[in-house]
C-alpha cells in the first residue's frame, strides 16, 4: 500500500492542484480531486488515498485531519481555513457523525 500521495498520483498533477488553491478560501474539493488525478482512480486506489489521509488510522478522516488535507499531498502546502474545512466536512459527512469514513470519501471523490 502506498505511504504517500506521490506513490499514488503524478507529482506534476499534485503540484498543479496545490498551485490552484494556494489562496485562502480557494480550495474546492471537486476541482482538487480532478486536478490531482484522484477522480480517475479506481476504488482500491481511492481507498489507499483515504488510508494516507487517515493519519491516526482511526478509520475516519476527522476535522483536524481535514484541516491538514493539503499537507498530505505536500508537507509545504497550507492548512485549509476553518471555512474550507467545515465545507469539506459537510460535503463528505453524509451520516452526520462529524467525520468522513472510507465509503463517504469514495463517494465524495467520485461525485
């Protein structure tokens, strides 16, 4: 299983996706997933990406992990703003438990 996003996605695509959302409050998850190439990955690869994002290995991506979402792609990337984090969580958390599970993430990526 990949240990970093660069093992799963092309480095140039990651860089382009990160450059497109450098400004605060410019992050759009759908655009980001498309630009970095995650949208085109199969379910197994999306699950592998989820495992990288689930830094505490709880089986969920919690709000603090979402805030550091971009840094999972590049350690020098910015944190998501509180507004971006809340919006991202709201989009992905379909069962209302305050976190994003693997299946919720897969649906969000493929939306």
